[in-house]
């Protein structure tokens, strides 16, 4: 993503390296001069815990070496789903993560942040924060690759993406209802499909993590008589064996954006960031 962006925008790439000591501690080293330069860091923050300290060290290092404005492009912004106290004693991690990250950068850009109960990144991030939507790119992909599509959002939260993508794809959409019992147990229900039985369903979601949401929705669609189920999502987290499970369920094609590098990547987000 950084390479593709530097090429598109016509700016140089900064050389730096990271060393991990045998005890697991990190050392970052700058190999380019950055004094007086505006620097953009592109960092896939999926599985964030191990990435966040080196990222902070790099930010510190850049500032100490005179970098001017520090912008973070995090194509996947983590911790956004814990946006309320679901069970007594929990933390709203979205807020805490924002508090932690904000001091290290002057601006933040991301795509399809899981904005639900928190409806604007600027409510929790203390730096100017922009959330792009991949919906129109997803809609374009569907328009070009799926004949007579019917877009399906697997839960109420997906409405924001499905509605916009359906406009670009010039196709109808239906949104399911979901109850999540725990990390791996979700129940999905749907109604109003009768009039669309001659269309080809495409599940559209922001995140595929355990893929249980996707799989439950696909099973439901099969029960409704649909044979081939396609899926397009922004963020390919694919925890554990989630990708294989999608394969076993026969979800095909299964396409994601390159916010997180994965074999399913088929939609390039760099045009969104190149505009910044
Ligand atoms: C949830 O609200 C999101 O929009 C996704 O539907 C969810 O994160 C997918 O998670 P999983 O793949 O673990 O079911």
C-alpha cells in the first residue's frame, strides 16, 4: 500500500528498519533524512497489540529527527467494535485506543472504521480523523463481476455499507438481523427475500473475523433456495481457520479490499488515500 501510494502521489519512500531483540523488545532505526518533511506512515493495524509499540517508537523517532507533520494511514482501524460496555466491568476499548494513539500523530485516515454507537472518529480521536468508505469501490466490483446481484447485509450494522454499495451497483439490497451470543456464536435471520429469488446474492460486510456472521448468513440464504453465495468485505481479518471455513461453506467468489493483505484481496483502496 505504501509503495503503491508513493508511486501514485509521486513522493519518496522513507527507509527505516525494525529489529526485535531475543527478549521481544523492539528497536526502530531511520535510514532517511526527514528534517522538515511531512511524513505519512501506512500501517495495517490488524492484530494491533504487537504492532502498536513499534509504531509509537517510529513516530517518536521521526519527530526527534525533525519530521514536520505526521499522518497515519491505518487502512484497518482496530478496536472499534468495543464501542460500548456490553457487560458490566468492561472497558470501551475504542475510546482507550483512540486516547493512546492520538498523541503520536497529527492526522489519521482510515477506511470503513466500525462506526456504530460511536458515529464519528473525531468524537474519540483528538487529532483530525477521516474515515473513507469503500462502499462505492465494493459496489463497482459487484457491478462488474456479478450478474443480477442482490446485496445482503448480514446484520443491521452493515446497512451503511450495503445501502451505498447497492446504489453504485444499481442493485437492490436486504439487511439481516443478527444476535451475537459470543465470539463464535451468532444467530442471523432474514425476511423479504421472496421477490428476489431470481437474483444472485452477494453478502457485503465491513469485517470478516471468525467469519461466523458470513457463514450463518450464507447458510440462511441456502435454506431460502439460493445456490451460489458470493461475499465482499472491506477488512480481511480471517481469524484462525475462518478462511477455510468460508471455502467449506462454498462462499464464492469471496473478495476483500487490500486494507489487510490477504489472498482474497481484489479491490485496491489506494485511490481513496491518494486523494489526501
Ligand atoms: C459486526 O458488527 C461487524 O460488522 C461484522 O459483521 C463482524 O465483526 C464479523 O465478525 P465475525 O466474522 O467474527 O462474525
